[in-house]
């Protein structure tokens, strides 16, 4: 049986946790610094193709896992074709309508080999990805939330269930939890966190892609005891639905409510998103709850609320104690041309 690739340790080991487009942006950044990248992905999605496959087959939702694999894919023409194939989504009105090819492959491989981690490694080999993509748990999880503002009386809090429902709620999310409670972490994910030189959490959907990692007890314990530099990357703006109206300080506050003992070393905040001195002082006080120092930097693609992978890579390299290679940061580098990511094989290590 085909086994997964060993992570090439020609650079620092970086672990990135999250889901969806936020994790895609982080992976597109960190792959410029090292080939030793591990993505740890949430498994709570219940919408679209992922939700259908989860419901029909009982597999962990593959969509965010597929996106992470594509973010790490090699950039030569052959592997780019495979990445495009995995991202291809069927049209029409039949049974396959809306499914992506990659989701179907991951679901099928999981059934054949009996293990989602092995299935991910096999697809990673197909894409020439030097790192690893892991689920945070081998168990599909359901996100539940307490939400205010859904009733005529704004003080009434109602429970809602499912990632899509939480992400799109018109109410104010107060707290989230996982079902089943206290789920088991993937052992490989725990081991990766322990071995990491840097751990990056965020950006991403705060209640449905970022906070859930802290609600898996074994993973949370590993994050607490990790010796690598721990970085929390804040979103560039509030998201419609679950974090509508949130300031940078509010993002930190709700994270500390869910994980009051969580500690990180650095919090990355976009300098353009938090410009006023008074607002920065508030953010810095909130960061002290985690024992963290705030790093302000321009990390956005100009004129958007999308993280620029080149700019984010430069900040993470600085926090890791080194300078990102000039050729990787130059205008026109592959990371500026595509959000599929860049080939990090020529990156220098920071140690």
C-alpha cells in the first residue's frame, strides 16, 4: 500500500491550522519558507459537496482538505494539471452536479484504504506536495453555537447546529462547541504540533475554522505544550454572518473565552486594518491575555480583504528569526501570480 511522503527537513517545520480559504492563504505563504509544512484541517463542514459526501458516506468532509492539498501542490505543469483536476467541479443537474473531482477522489480513497490520513498522503504524492495534510480528527464533527438576536427579545439565546448555519447566521454568535464533545485528535496532528518550529493558527472563519482546533482536547494540550513559536494571524476584516461587526480586539476576546489558558507568542495584525493608536492599544491589551506581542504589518493584497502570501511569508520569516529570500518576495514571484501557492524548494531556512 502506498504510504505518505516523509516531510523534507531542509527547513524549519511549520504547522498551519485552520480551514477553507484562510488556511489556503497561510499554506501559500509558509511553503515559501520551507518544504516541511503540515496542514491541520477542521472537519466540521456540512455544506455543498462536502456535506453531501459526509451525509451519504459517513466520511470526514473532504473540501477543506482538498484545498489544503492544492495549496501545497508542486508548480510544474504536470502537477498543476492534477491540481486543476482536483479543483474541477461538475456542472449540470445530475447526481454529480456540484461535486468537485478532488472531493470524490478523497472519499473513494478513504473507503478503499480505510484511513483518511493515508488517502490524503496518496493524493499528496499525486500532486508532488512536499508537506502533509492532516485532519484534526478522523471523526466528522458537528459545530453547534449559542446565538443571540434571532428572537424578538435580543436577550434570548438559541442553539443552532451545523457549520453552514453558524457561518451564515444573522444573529450574534456567543459560543461554539463540537459534537461529539471532546473528540479524539488525529495522532499524526498531535505529533506534528510537538515537532514544529512554528505553529500558525488563523486566519479564517473564526468560529468555524479557527476556534474548533482549540476544542479538541488532545490537540489543545499539544498546542499549549508546543515549544515552537506560536503565531495567531487575525482576519483582515469581519466576515458577514458569524463575525459581523467584530473588531480585531473582539476576535481576540472570543478566542480567549473559548480557550482562557491558551498562550501564543505573536499576534499578526494588518497595519491597515488597525491604524488608530487607541485601537492598537486595545488590541495589545487583548493580546496580553495570550502572553503575546502584536506584530503590525501590511499583509493584504492591495484593495482587498485577502492575505498576500508573499507579505505574510515575510512576516512569518521575521518572527521565526530570519529574512525571507529576496527572490521569493520580488514582485512577479509565483505567489503573486496565483493563490495556488509557490514552490518552496529554493527557500532558505531561518535556522
